[in-house]
C-alpha cells in the first residue's frame, strides 16, 4: 500500500460564466467540484492504475467531508485528521471573454493539538504502508520542518519517502534526506540559491543535492521532460508533443508513476520512461490527476532517453 499525505487539501471549484465583473452580481452558468490538493491527486492517479492507497492529512468542515467522500468513492483508505476549521476551496472562474480568475482561500489553521493528533495518525498509517508520498504546501500553524519530521518517522519504519513540495517546506524537508525529491526548475533553483541556465547546470545542481543523502533527485522540466539524477547516471527523458488541455497535476503524475515503479521494483530507465509518458498523458485531460490511460501507453514508446 502507498500512503499519500496532503497537509492542505482543497476542493477545486470550476465555474463558467460570460464575464466576471467586479462589484456586480455574477451568475455562474456551470459549476464543477472535485477533490484537489497534490497528495489527493497522487492518490487518484494510483487508484486509476489499481494500486492500494491510503491517504492522510488534514480535513475540516463540509468541504473536508466532500473530499473524504470522493476518496472513499475511489476506494482509497482514508486516515485523515479532523481539524476545527474548514478545508479550503480553490475557485477558478472561466469566462467566455477569455479571462480566467482564480480565488484561493487560505485554508484552516492547524492547532498544536491537531498537529499532535496528525503525527500519531501518520505513525499508524506508516506501519501499514510500504512507501510514502508527501506532496504540496503546508497549512497555517504547521511548522516548516514538518516534512523533515515525517520523513524521519517514515525512514525509521523502513519506508522510502518521496517529497514533492516547494520553498521553506522543501528546504527543511530535505534535511532528513528523503529517498526521492521531485523539484521543478524553480524549486531546484530555490534549493541551491541561484538561477540555472541549462540542462548541464540543472544536472550539476541536482548532483550536489544528492550529496546531502537524497538517493534520487528527479527534476521536472515541463514540456522539456524529466531529468533523473541518481548515483550511477544522469538520464534525460524527452517528452513528445501532446495536445495539451490542462497541465495542472503533471508533477503529481510523475510522483505517482515513480511510486508505482518503486513498488514494482522497476529499473530507473523504465521508471523514467513511464513517468514521462504518464505525466504527458495527464496534460490531455481537463481534470487534473486524471490520466488518459491509453494515451499514456501509446506515448511510452515515444519517450526518448538521453544519457548525459
Ligand atoms: N506541455 C507538456 N507536454 C508534455 N508533457 C508535459 C507538459 N507539461 C508537463 N509535462 C510532463 O509533466 C512533468 C511535470 O511537469 P512540471 O515540470 O510542469 O511539474 P510541476 O512544475 O511540478 O507542476 P505542478 O506542481 O503544477 O504539477 C514534466 O516533467 C513532463 O514530463
Ligand atoms: Mg510541482
């Protein structure tokens, strides 16, 4: 079983309308609600591929109940910690005039007691799983070193940990040397403290990071593909061009794919190819974390791997 952690989940609400006008009554034509947040997306993808998933993090209020119901519907094992506040909604208003407006709630504050409960729930969950994926931002009230703590607990229980986050949470999280991190270029630049101008520099920066004890630094490069930096080699998976509908959730697809490959014990060459294919196939659907499964299979043969 794979455990996915989402510390700040969200209900992703998409509205369509003619035009959005400030200071006016705006009537929406359609609304669509889905369970979101990076670890939730990873869980959704793993379930699409039929993997056993346990999912944890903080949920509160009606929005929290909605997310839990969505996770139960896809038969993910729910181990969420309840908070007094309301889980956030992230609102996207798509207007006919071409403007897309995002309204993002801050999400609930987590109290010291709720955090303590979460750590206890996490320890229980870890004891039933083989691998843990921690993704996304940290809710208010949670210390920046939370991922470091979770990695340390996971490692102690013998689990490999994959960490996919950004900023301070990532910086603190890597202090405990997770098995794998998946920064995009901007996140990697933040970690090393300077801009990286080409693949050569990105590879060097990732190699330097590996020296802190991280086994695998996997850098995602948007449509330029994926750079895998391990002890033995640097491999660059180049993505074929895909008719892109929505790139949200691409990072989550990469992480989900690697989690599956690690459980299966696949070699890195195969794992990388699969991750590039699945993440490219994610861009072909409107819903984030919804993989066009047949397309992913077709793309597999089109991914080129260059040894650097
Ligand atoms: N336009 C695209 N066409 C094909 N593949 C893509 C495209 N955009 C992203 N991908 C694939 O998805 C992977 C992850 O994307 P990206 O680097 O944008 O992640 P990210 O910045 O972490 O995104 P997010 O955190 O929003 O999911 C890429 O490495 C690539 O394999
Ligand atoms: Mg990302």
